[in-house]
């Protein structure tokens, strides 16, 4: 299993700005600050996380602007949603095929790149549903939570 190399934020920022302009959406100071804060991340932030992060350096950024910009990036194929039942939607700037490891205790999400998983064939669930793509989400414990659980088990 491999992890992706650090993203090329400059190239991703340029692609995003070009795509927004092509859609007649101006690259405002707020959008640019959000793009800069989001495109290099690997932690799959929520709207609230990004709003708080950008708000530290750019007072007055609206939560709705963060949400709309992220959803626009998803529509443009420049980001994806990582949704888990019962949890806030998270966003992923990595759009190349990959999968996710989700910690059931702390909620951390890690990217997983594995050609063996990519080689799986998607099932045909019914004639009324067309599968165009898939990703696999593995649930378990991250290393930090596993260590904490082991330590708590031995301390008990």
C-alpha cells in the first residue's frame, strides 16, 4: 500500500483558478485563500475546519462561501466528497483514484493508493443502476488510537 506524494499545490491552484474563471466565477481574495488552504491538504477537512483555518488569516470569510466553493470544486472534478454515515462530510483535494482508511475512534481519514484494489471489477447491482466509478473505505483504528487502546488495556 502506498501513500500519495505531496500534492503540487501551485499546479493545483492554477488548475482550480482556471476552471473557476472558465465558469465565469471570479477568483476573489476569499476563494483564493480557501483554495490555498485546501489544495495542499491530506487530512480531508470539513467545511467547518476550513472555515476556521481560513478565518484565522482572512476575517469575515463566510461559511457559505467555503461550502459553495468546495461544492463547485467537486462539480469541476477538482475535489471529491468523502462521506461517512453519521459524520460531517469531508472534502478531498486528491482526485486521482484512491481509497480511504477511516479511524473509527478519532475519525482520521488517510488516503490509500493500492493497484490491487483499483484492479477490482465493480459489481453490476441491477439493470437500473450504472456503476461509473468506485472507491473502497476501510474502517479500523489508526496507529495512534490502536496504541492508546493497547495502553488502556494494559493499564486496566
